[in-house]
C-alpha cells in the first residue's frame, strides 16, 4: 500500500510539473494576432496644422496573423478634408478631399538583435480618391473635380523594437508601383454654362521613406 501511495504521489507530482511546463510554453506561443495603429498618421489626422495622410501612405490601422516567422496582413487608411473660405456672402471657395486605400500582403521576420527584428514583404494595393473644388461669385459658380483610382504592388522593408512580449513599435520604407486612372470634370453656370470631361491613365512609382511609426499590440 505504501508503494502504491508513493507511486501515486510521484505520478501526480510529475503530471503537475509537466502541466506547468506545457502552460509556460503555450503562454510564449499564444500571441498569433497583431493590431497596429499608425501613430504618426493618426496625429496628422487629428492635430491642427499638420498635413493629412495621403492615400498612398502607410495604413492608419492594420491586422496581422502570425505563422511562425511569417505573417499575413491587411491594412486600411484614408482621410476626409473639407475647407470653406468665404471672402464675402456671395464670393468664396470650397474644397473637399476624400481618399481611402486598402493593402493586403505578407511579411517575413528576421532576428536582428535583442528586442530588435527586421522584416520584409509586399502588399497588393487599391486606392480611391476624390478631389472637389468650387469657386463661386455673384455671377457664376465654377466646379472642378478629380477622381483617381489606383491598383498596384508595394514591396517594403521595416524594423521592429519589442518593448515587451505584447507591445512593440515599428517603421518601414516602401516602394509603390501602381496603375493609376484619373478622371477630370469641369463645369460652370449659370453664365457661362459648360461642362468638360477628360481623363488619363498612367503607371506611377513612389518611394516612401520610414517616417511613420506604428504601435503594435499582440494578442
């Protein structure tokens, strides 16, 4: 009976120790998701006097799903700007700019140093923007608008600093190559009255240096 009791105690002790080990390992590997907020872009959106986020800039918010040293990622960005400059009750200018973009891609992580990692990858990008301007006076109203749609690919290279297992900051540089469709429209009334349409298609390339800082939270 003593042997049986001793064997039972040893067995339970081993199971307990094994369970603790498994839980510790699991805790280290449980973070498979990342939510990132582009802190620089957010400040540019909300603080007065700062340039708003262009549609070609990095995303305002993004999500990543981690698979070992790789991650699939999706990001959204955009802004709305409206401005009304009235010189008199019947003379002035209104301006509105609206843009949005989505990026879907892949990134691969590489060890750099303690708490530091660098990563690289590429995104597929889609963007849409509308720019409207209206000039008015007592005689006539002149309107112009530009609508832009873009479809491209954007390879990138970045670096992250791990503050703790859950929180990190990152920055990256990217090269955007996109097919861009631009449509123009001009009109006026009531005197003179006219309406003109034009458009152009082109391939554009743009390099964005690592000036944006994003805050990443793992969960």
